């Protein structure tokens, strides 16, 4: 993949907002600090100009106004998903050796919430930002581009980053899993996962997965989606539903390990021959799999390595040993476990 050149970044100032809105810097300051008597029309004009520019006011007052705090903003979509604690562990492993400390913001996969978290984090002038995903709305991208701090987007390299980026190619991960499943002789494949309009990484994996199947003359024979957090119970329910509806399926590919583990437990209770009659695979390679009666096939996305690499970029940029944006692609690895391999390698 060839990335387009990244435009030069510079911090936005009150003067920029003043010029864009056509009012004085003093009036801009009053509006953004919610102080003084300003008409509603002027207030809305200033707020719109600030949003269009990606300007975030500085909450650090006085002599410290031009400085940064020794905090790294880490913005993730969830704390309940087992994926992100591993990423945080990798980040803290690196930052623990420095003067920098991570502070976490959670978006709940909501673009409006992400916009608010980014705004609040940047207003305290952190020493860097690490943010999950490479898809953001226009307001978020403008704020991140205008920020005078290093920004590292993580867990997905399929797209144009704001600054630096670390993670796997989600589309490649989907392709690799499709190739592994077809290579083991499975043909009637079902997919089970979240509703994916907001989970861009799962959507990209699914795109890579279905494209590879199509090139081999196959397609996803059935699908079952859900909204809400990943859960063992949900995986059991979805697996029962899809196999009741389509008993001829010979493989189930889950968008994450939690629902995959629930599906595996349900299949074992029903006495289904795994993987002779039915193969299964999840995604993420979480430690949960170690406690299952059978080892669920999965894919390790290098979460800890991603966290470490992202944190190191922030450290190096602050130390002045790295000046340009950096792209680090992590190699995803398939673990066949006990539920995918029909044939000996």
C-alpha cells in the first residue's frame, strides 16, 4: 500500500480563528472560554470557524500556556473488550521507563463521543495522542491534524493516517483467514459478528474475507449479526440460531474470540465433531482461549506489540530522535488450535 504524502501540520491559533470568523482575537477568546457578553450569532460564527479549523483551546494557563503536560492521551473504544487491555499494557511497558504517563479516554465506538474525548484531551496539551482506528469524522481529523503533538493511530493501517500509524492490515487479516479455511477443505462458511457500521476494523476484515472467498469461487453461505458487547452467551445463541437455520454449514468464522468461545462451548455440548463436521475460528488470540476444552482457532493481531511500538514513537518524537511520521505494520499470525486444521501440515 502506498500512502499519500501527509500535509504539513502546524498548531492552530486564536488568530486563525479570528481571521476565519471575522471577529477579534479577544472576542474569540471570550467565546471559547464561555466568558463575557457575546451575541448568539457571533458565538455560533466563532464556534463554527474553530470546528472547521480543528482548533482546540488551551486549558493550561499563564506561563505554562505554551508547554505540554507529561501525559499521553490514549483513546480507545472500549474497556470491556478484552483486546484493549493488552494494547494498554504494551503502552505502559514503554512509558514506564520515561517521564510520560498514559491517560485513557473511552469512546464507546461513537463518533460523537470520540469527538468530545479528543477535544478534551487536546485542550490539556498532552505530549502525544495514541488513538484506536484510522477512521474518524471530519471534526476529529481536523483536531488531530491541527494538534501540535505527535499522533499515532493504532490497530489498522488500511487508510490514510493523520500522522503515524501502527497495526495490522485488517483486510489482509481477513484474506489470510479465508485462505486458511479454504485450504482445509471447508466450503459452506457462515460468518457471525457485530453489526459493523461503527466497527470499521471488523468491517474491513469481512471485506478481505469475502473478496478472497469470491476469487476462489465461494461466498459466505449465511450470516448472523448482533449489536452490543462481545459475550459468551451471545456466541452460544448466535451459533444455535445460524446452525438451526442452515445445518449444512461446515465452518463458522466469528468476528472475535468471545462469541467464538461461546459458539465452541455450545457445539461441544451438542456433540458436534469439531473440526471434522464443523470448523470454527475467531479473531484476536485472547488469553481466554487457553481455558477452553478445545483450543479455538484464532488470529493474533499483535496487540501488545502495537501498544509498545506506538508508545515508542511518542517517546522518540518527544526526544527529538524521530521527526517524520512513521508507519509500522504488524504481521498477523493464525493459530490453528483444535478447530481449524483438518489436514496435517
